[in-house]
């Protein structure tokens, strides 16, 4: 840190992304990427023609992509905000709607970026504890009178709440902005998207990074009332008006044309999830019910940090946090059946080694 950094950022602790090793081949189950490449149509769309137009700026309004998304979700283009990854949507949500007089509440165990944005913008933040079994209790947010950010399914737990429970939260906080982060909604959960037609204080955030195999393309979007979308656009045009690259827009349009390919991949991931949970159960692991492309799991025999470290030594990356309430747990991305079999084999080895040590 230099002496030039503004004192506004005193004490700011940045988000730490999952490891992205560029050198060694790991079975990579640590950042919830899809094990499947983008669809053949997407590969074809990023062709020499598209690349040859990279001398030109992209459409700052993203009209073609917004129209495509609007048709896909049965909303108007005015309901859609395009973001450079849904992390950017989160950034602009905090920038636009939260300040020292408009505090924010989010679950104490959730996506690690929420407290970072609160800190970045000097927003008082309430971390609402989860209940037994990392269950989110909707009543804890009923009429809370603060802006609210909830991931549904929650990360890293994978647990969901119902659309009617979300509606209760949105309805009872009419003077506060609510962001429901649905990064993982397409792995078996129910989207609350329909609520945007009824409530003007809701933004639903989704991403192309997980279900749509486009993490490297960086594309997220928010869907909400035209008023809130206009506020987000104000933030974007005051920060970076060309936030989505030409190639990413072309890839995204072909992605939406290939919906069946991705829906099929999601069914495979859900089947692999059920298989992994069942096999882990046989090994004495307890796993939370997940509607995401990852599971949150632990066992009595070996602590979470050790499982993480030993798996890494054996070439399998999962995610582990040193936070006391979750230090015993690991989050494991659901990959292909072959990847999950390697993971399960390594877990069996680790349990065996732990037994021999005892
Ligand atoms: C992965 C993730 C995001 C961000 O995804 P982007 O790649 O920035 O679109 C947002 N929220 C949650 C809960 C996530 O897990």
C-alpha cells in the first residue's frame, strides 16, 4: 500500500477469489465453474469476422443482447441491466442504493463479496446469523428496514428459500432495495423473477458464469423495475460505459440460442450431485441439501482444513474458509462424473490415511 491511497479505504479488505492455478493440472472443484465448454454455437460465433471488428467499440446499450434476454425471460429490455459479471452488478447495487444512512443486511454465512462492497462504500452492514443447519430464516428479514442482499441458493451452503418466502421479505421492506443473487438458480431452484412485476424494490441478479459455462466471458445481469435499472445504468455510465466486450455479447447471444444444451448439462450436474452426496454419505460425510452446482460437506473423522489440504496435495482443488463457523466444512463444485470419481477416490484415501494415523 502506498502513501497515496485515500484514507477512505483504511481497513478495506479485498475479496479473495478461489485459486486459479495457471501452471499445474488440478481436478478443479473450487470455483463453481461448469465442467462443460460453451456450446458449439458459441464456439462458432467467436469467429474471425467477430474478431476483425474488435477495432470498434461494443454497443454501450447492449441492445441486441438485452432484447434476447428480455424475450427469454418474458420481460422488457428496460427491465434488464448488463454487468461485467454479476460481481459488477453487486458493486453497482451497493454504489447506487446503499450509504451510511441506508444500511444493508445479508446472511452472516454467504458470498464473501457482500461485506467487501459494504466496506468499500462505507455502508453499515448487519450480518444476520443463519439458524441451525445453516438455514436462512426469512422472518429474520421481515420488515428489517434495511437494504437486503440474499443469495438464493445461498453460497457456500447451497440451501434455498422459496419464492413465497422471498416475496414476504420484499413485500415487508417496501422502502428498501432488495437484491436476490440467483447465480445458481438454474441447478434445480425456483427463480423469483416473476416478483419484479409486482414490486419496484427488487433486483434479481443472474450470471452466465455457472449454468451457462461462460465464467471467462464475464457476463452477469440484473432484472428489476425500470426505475432501479435506470439507477444502475447511471452508475455504469459514470464508471465504464463499455463494460461488456463485443466477443462476450456475441457469445451470450449464441448461448441463449443453445438453451437445451445448457439445460442438459444442468441435468447431468444435478445427477452427479446426487451421486456425490450419496457416495459421501457412505463415507460418513454430512452434506447440506443443495440446489446449486456445489455441495457443502463435512465429516467427523477429518477436519475441513485437512480435507482441503490433503485433497490439494492429491491434485484436487476444493474451497475451504478459515472462518470459525464454517472451518469444519468444504465446498465442492460438482463437475463431470469422472471428476467426481477422482474426488471420491481421493477422499477415500484421506480417510484411510487418517485411520492409519489414529
Ligand atoms: C459466482 C458468484 C457470483 C459472481 O459471478 P460472476 O462470475 O461475477 O457473474 C455472484 N454471486 C454468487 C453468490 C456467486 O457464487
